[in-house]
């Protein structure tokens, strides 16, 4: 009712969205047809029926299969433009989009095709929707640091088009320290740095993301609650956590939304934000995340809504002057 209207209408920034995770089944099939790509699913319904995940890896297998229909610049544009239209409807005024170039370059798609398709959608979002945006290039952590270095090298001609780098894909067994040297190089280049940590991985991965990668935000980070000392450290640093509640439930990090630790994170004074992660796969976009989280956790109220919106702007990588206009 009133709280739901506030959640949906308040201006917000989205800081954790994998643009390949915004590919809806209908667009996957349309692009498969347009590009002559064969899919191991008969139709949209059969694909959607496969969205029953037991953990992160069971999701990633399907997510990479879905991304295989992206071949041309127009495909990347269409995907991101569809996301921006949905984001604008949810009163997102600024979005920082993760993209996974290795998912595409490994299939023979050129880095420039990926980046230019996304950039033209970002420019169109500013022009036609008034939504500002930035791109964050993610390295796939199940691949080698050498492969990450090669990806960075291939992306350098497009340096002005991305604001930072991140680290995603299979977390367990691939700790942040595996990417110490490539992140050091990215920091030298003046790139912002973030990493997924403490989604499925232990609190120690959050600590090494801070200590070794020197990240400016933690993506997910929810497993920090297992270490009170780490929670205190994150609060003292005002280190943002980009939390994705529907993702955590779909990937079985929590059995139900009622068990989500967002209230504990906010009570501890952490700079938590709410985000959609892979909205086409996890049951909804950013407003759906807000609405379902607040509905399942009645201790969350209006003050928490304002705090989460304010946190999203404070944690963004926009210039300080722009932030001051927003918060
Ligand atoms: C992801 Cl939910 C999640 N975790 C890690 N890597 C990812 N890539 C896309 N979605
Ligand atoms: Zn993510």
C-alpha cells in the first residue's frame, strides 16, 4: 500500500545488474532466430522451466547458454535498451551495469562489438529516458588471471567507456587473491574496483577483496554476518554492499526471504543497497526486490526505504557534485 508505493516511486540507483542477466526468454528466442543460433530448449516456456536453481553454478550454466545468442552490436544494444526501459519504469535514475566480455570474446565476438552496442544503449537511455549510467567490466573468476589480463588489454582501446572493473562468476575455489596483479594494474589505470564476495564464499573472501584487491564496494557480501568483527570493519569503512535479495533466495543462499539478513546489515549501520543482479532469471527487477523484501520482513519500514535509496546514490561512482544533488 503506502510503503509499497514509496518503494516503487522513490528515485534510486542500481549498482548490481549483470546486463546479460537482463535477457528475458522472449528476447533470447528472438535473437536466436535473428542470428540462426540453435538453443537446447524448444521454446520460451521450456527455457523458463529450467530456471529452478539449486546454487550459483546451476544458474551460471543457464546464464552462459542464454548469452550465446548475442553476436552483433545491435544485439547488445537491444538487450541493454530493454533493461533501461524497465529500470526507468522502476524510477532508477542511475545504473552501473556489469558486463562479462569473456563470455562473448570466447565465442569470437569482438570486444568493440560488445562495448559499442552497450555504449549506444547507455547514450540512448540518457537522451530518451534521462537515466544516467556507467559500465563495469567484469572478469570471470573461474578463468585464469592471465585471461583477465588479456581481456583488460583488449578493452584498453575502449578505456573511456567503462568506469571500473569487477569480479564475478563461480566464487567458491576462486578467491579474490587469484586476481591480485590484474586488479593492481586496473587501480594504476584509475579504474574503480569492485568484486563479488561473500555471496556463496566465506567471510575470508570479503576480507581478501578489501585487503588484496582494495575494492571500493563489495557485491553481495551478505555472509559478512558470520563474522561480527568483519561487520564492524565494513561499517567503520562505510564500505557499500550491493545486496540482491531475490538472487539470494533463488540461488538458495537463504531458504526464504523472511530469513534474509538485510535488516541485520542495516541495523549494524552498513551501507547496504538493494539491487536486481540477474532480473530476467531471479523473478524481477529492482522494485520487485524492494517490494518482496519489505513484504517478507515487517521490521523494515519507511526509514529503511529512504536509507537504502540514499545509500545507493552515496555508493555510486558518479562525481561528488552529482551525488550532492541526489542525496
Ligand atoms: C552472477 Cl548472481 C552472480 N554471482 C556471480 N556471478 C554472476 N554473474 C552473473 N550473475
Ligand atoms: Zn552479481
